[in-house]
């Protein structure tokens, strides 16, 4: 009975379902018989298909509009000097980003009047405007009228490409709706005003205000605001240089729209339309041009670290908006530039015209061709010109702005198309100037931390971008010798060690044969002399003997450790036959002044992103407790010294002391006139092809070389002491004026001993004088290496004679004092004075 009941209930449910389903399909079938139902279904199907097609064709791969909430426009990188003053910017798009609240209300209304009057009313698309544009385009045969809202322009500029197609317009409309949902009206306007291109490489209204009027947006007058508002439609159409009247007419149209909308009154309108356009001529960078070679080195290092454009990452040089603090000292940079230029011109004077800077083709476009070379100069009153044609011993010349002039006397080598330097001679006449063919490089460094203060890589970076301070590999000549002798000092020699200044030959190999060295200028040997004298007089024969005794393996190891270069252990490298740069050598000398501690030459102190966060810092030292809030009673916390100890500090100081002798009585005596503690070394490479000087004070070290880019003989008179050292002197006279005359400080453990300057023997009876060529000098020794007392007969006799003379003098003085009763006897000699006289105090 139970089973029968269950079966009956199941059959009843199935019957009901079948009846219900059948009833549903019957109803659909009944509706389908009606025409209006079939049309409705077809319409809905077409809508679904249409939306699907729109998604597939237009919206499937659209960018995310919400990304605009965090959008950061490309911004230039700002470069600052050591004191924080802006000195340069790296930019392909001139742009300054402002917040919406920083734009004047009148300026915003001017752009709304010109571009999108109903911006605050529509939801992304202006339907009345679209309808008007369609009608106008149908009834007029001229250029089609668009109806893009500001929101659509933001979509196109920031999220889409600039292609002209219906597909792009549809995608633009879809994105406009999405942007209106993602951002507020004010945020959309901020993006627009910061992003739009307005000509003169200006992106955004603030950059355009500077480019066209030299003002910030909050300082613009109404007629200036109206002019900027017409530029989004096509900056080239309203260029003030070519289309001034067209620009004024369009500007006045914008002013009329503003008046119609009630945003300005009649008085404002009439005053504004009566104004001229008022734009300024195209201007260059906002900053005075400083540090060309230095700034280019900063750019090169930034690109190496962060990349070139936005594809390289958020911190790229040309779009990342970085703030870069450099070590550039503009004042020292100017001194270095002037000093090097002076040296190059002094060498070139009287040698005739060295030839053109470059060449271009002469045709109707010569002015544009000259301008596109970007060759320029800021030396004195020189200008860059091109020879258009030569006639009657003179030449017609032209400038990049299209103006022309004449040179009345030119060398026969000057040809049409030669780019030259000229200076005004009165009226339309000019003089031909000679750009030195010889070149060189100079670096100025802080020896306490390695920061580069100045860098000049040639006569003018706009004539040649090759940076000879960092890129030119040249033979340093005798400026390498301090590191040869430093190796000798580390291997048993002292400044008083006697070395033979006599012929020295070595057998190199079966193929190279026997090599004999000689002094500069084939100077004869001077016999045995002290190591100090050999450095001061730059004697080659003594240098190779010292290098041979110390071991060339050790010498080239020292040179490599000091960052100068990697050379093979051949004696020729002890005389400067290996290549290096003035940057590397200056840094090595700075490390001598830094007691042999490692320095890394830096031009960038730190880099901040656009929000101020430090993303790179050159000084990575940790300073424990430097940021503590209150004093804990302990000594002032200081960062630990940076860098490794690359050379024995006493060895480094010994070389500094010896190199001071180069200034006072050696090959760089022309620097004595600076009257301050200085060290340094001159250098002249074989040929001579390069001349050098590297040296400085405890606070500033500089290196300079002069030579041709394709090395060739500079003339027998060319020497480091006569050409390079005067460049340093001209720099130092201005750079060191007013600086404290800081002495070089000896490290712990140094022994200062009186020695005979000629023989290097220890002196007990005499004292050094102020005369640099005094027979007795203080010399620098490591502990246990100073000359000892001697029991040689000749030395004992000499000491006895000296003591005898001293006693005779003392007795004579005593008798004179006794004869004069009114004279005070004076204080008796104390123990310290006695020990000092006896040589017991070092």
C-alpha cells in the first residue's frame, strides 16, 4: 500500500511539471506568432550583439582610467650646485607640474571658454556640441569641426595614441565616461592643464607662461591668459613670430566668449583686446650656463644609474622629475674654465689660424644648417659664424639668425662652409678668431672626501663634447713618479737615501734588446743624490733606479691600487709611459693628501625623486647616534672615515713633504708666489706630447694637462713647469684667495729629523731657516729609519770642529755680556734646548 501511494505521488508531480512546461512553451509559441514580439526579440538580440561588438572592437583593451589617479607626468630633472642653487635641467619636454588650486580662476575659465564651456555640466561628452559639429561638417566643405571635450582630450593625450580614426574617437568617448567616474572635475582639469602641448617645447600652462611671457601663471594679465588658451588647437597656427594677427584675432575671440559667459566685464574685455600680443622672443634655459663639461658628466652618470626615458623606470633622467644635488662649485668652475682657456690660448698665440671648427653645406638653408649644429661659445665676445663666400682676400660670413657680416682679411685656407669663431670689429665687420687646436683637461677636487668641485674638458663643450678630463687617456710623464718613490719608501728607502744619478741600462729581452734611460733633455748625471732631490728635480735616471731596486712588480701594484691604471712591470712605466686620465691622477694625488686613504671621485652628492625621497646618496657612511634628540654626555658622534687605507699614511705624508719641495726649490718654483703650503709635481711626456701639473693644498687638489687630441710634438720648449703649472697658478690665484693657509698635518708616528739637504746626513749643530735652499732642512722619516749617530772619523772630526766653534762663540758672547753691566744676561738654556741642540728631540 505504501509503494502504491508513492508511485501515485511521483506520477502526479511529473504530470504537473510536464503540464507547466508545456504551458510555458505554448505561451512563447503563441507570442512568437505575433509580429511585434518577434521584432522586440530581434531588437534585443541586436543590442546584445552590438554591445558585444563594441566591446570586442573598441573597449576590450582600453587602459584603466583609474590609473590616472596616480598619474605622474614626465618632468625634467633639476640639477643643483653644492649650495642647492639650481644650475641646469635635463628636459625633452619643458613642464612644471602645479596643483589645480595653484591655477588662477580666470585662467581656468579662459580654457573652458576656448575648449569646453559646459565642462562642469556634462558627463564626459558634449552631445549638443557633437550635434552642432555634425551639422556644420555636413553643411560646410571646409575643415571638419571636432567636438572633443576636455575629458576626451585628457583621454587621448594620456591614455590613447594620436591616430586620426573613427575607432580612436569611439575609444576616446568610452574612456571619457570612465574618467568622469574615476576622477573629479578638478582632477581632470589639473591633468589637462599640466599635460597639454602649447608650443615652444612647453608642456602644461606654467611652462608655456614662462616660454611665451617669462612669467608664472599667477602673474599673467588677462590678454596673456587668453593667448595661452588658444594654443591647444594648434600652437604652430598662432606662432607670434609668423602669425601675430591671426593669434590676436583668435585671442580676442576667446575674450569675447569669456564676456558672453559673464566671466569678465566690459571694462576688462575692452582693456584686454586693446593690448598687443606681448610675447617675448624664444628663450633658452632659465639658468645661466655653467659647468658644461661637469653637467654633461652628471647627465652621463644619471643615465647609467636610472636610464634615459620612462621606459627605463620611474626615475629616468628626462621624465622622472629628479632633484640632483651635485658637488659643482660654479665659482671654482668658472676659474678652472678661464685658467685652462688662458693656457690653451697662450700656447696657440702666434701659431697662425688652426682651421675651422666644423663644416656645413652652403645653400639657401645655411642659417638653419648652422643653427642645427648647436655649436656655440661663451668666450669673451666671440660668436659662431659660417663663411658664405670668400672674396678679395676677405669673406662674407653669416650667423644662425640669418644676419650677415664681413671679415676683411682671412687666410687662404678659409673656404665657404667653414664654421668659424669671430669677434666684432665695428659695424658689420668682424675679426677671425683662432680656436686653439691644442686642448686639455682640468679637474678640481676636495682631498678630504673626493667630491669634484670643477671640471673642464676642453676649450668649449659646445665646440667639442669630448670630455678630456674623464675620457682622454694620456701619458702622465713625471707626474707618475711620486707613486714610484712611494713604493721605494715602502721598501726600505727614505727621503735621505742616496741614489746614483748616472746612466742606467737594462737588458729587456732578445727581441727588445738593451734599453738605456736618460734624463729629460739628455741632462748629465749629477752623481749620488738624495731621493728627495731626485723627486724635486724630476731626474729620470734616479727614478728608474729606485723603481728597479723597489721592484717594478711592486711599483705597478701601487699604481693600480691608487686607481691610476693597470700596467705591465716595465721600467718605462715608472717614467709615465702608461695612459691615464687627469681625473684618475688628480684623485690619486688627493689620496696622498688624505694620508693614503681611499677616495672615490664623485660629482653627484645625492638624488631625490619628485616627492623628495632620497633614492641615491654618494656618502654611504653610517653615523651612530648622530640623530639622537638629546646630548648623552659623550663626545660628538662622527661618521667613520670612508674608504680603505690604500697606502701607509706615513709614506703618503713623506711624499707630500717631498712634493712641497718641488714647489719651493724644484720644477714648479713658479708657484712659490702663491705663498701658501702647496705640494705638486710637473710632468712632460715623451715628444713632448703632453704637459702636466697635479697638486694643491690640504684643502684643494687640482690636475691639468695640455696636449693635442691626436698626440703630436708640442715643441721642445713645452714642459709641465712652463705650460701646465701656470694654468694651475692662474686658477689658484683666484680660487685660493682668502682661504686659510692650512699646513699639511703629519700622521701619528712621523719622525722629523734635521738633515743636510745635499748629503741627507743627520745634522746636530745647525738649524733649518726660512730659505727653501737652506743647507739644513727638516726631513720626514718612519720610526727606526732616521739616520743614526755615526762613529766615522770624518764625522767625529766635523762634529768636534763644529762644537769648538760653538764654544768659541759662546765665550766671546759671555765676555761681551760681562763688559756691558747694563745688559741682562738672559735666561739660561733649559734641558729641552740642550737636548734639541744635541739632536735628541725628533
